[in-house]
C-alpha cells in the first residue's frame, strides 16, 4: 500500500469517527494474480458513504488518462474497469488525487466523484489541477489529510 492510500484510509476513518457517522474505510491486500479494482473500499449502512476510491499521487499539475491509469491484460482501460465495478456493486465512486510539487512545497489533495471523472475521460486527455479545485478539497493537518464532508 502506498502512503497516499494509507493516508486516505486514515482520513476517511477519522472523518467517520469525528462526525459520528457509520462507516469504515479499508484497503484489501493486493495479490499478484487477482484483480484489484480500486485502492480503498468504504462500507457503510448509509448509502452516501458506501463507496470505492481510486487513489493517485502524482508530480505536476495535471492528471493524464494515458499516463496515470493503465490497461489490463485484456486491453480494458482502468477508468472503464472501475466504472464496471461501481455499476456491479452499487457503490459510489471517487478519485482521490494528491498533487506533489517537490520538497518544501505544500501538497494539494482532492476527491472528485467518479461520474465527473468519467465525463473528463470521455472528452479530454487529462484533468488540470484547476478543475480539481472545483470539487472536494482535502486539507492537511497534523494527522494527515482531513475531509470536511463527503458529498458530490
């Protein structure tokens, strides 16, 4: 598990604890020959929080669908595979993205609803940081990333 995925699990579980909402975020152990559709799963009796989150931590100011996502061995793009997983499971989907700008510079992180991400995927080669700033912003605190609200 990379650091951003671990931080997102902690961020979400702190959100549930601090807001006294029912939910639990976790990461499934990845196995070499079994597919892993998303990085973080969230289980909740509240359908607003029953979701799946794909995490990306990148250098730069733009996420590219050809560079930061992969194709599986059958040629299916990761965005399409995750969309199918969300459709089959009934989960809401999000992309959590962390923009890293180098040492000494503050990172930024956002959550974008999967439906919005798919809209960008269908019409452009990538999404700039300016577009991400219009969605859910994560703030950085002493315990890591902090989520104020999970809506969208």
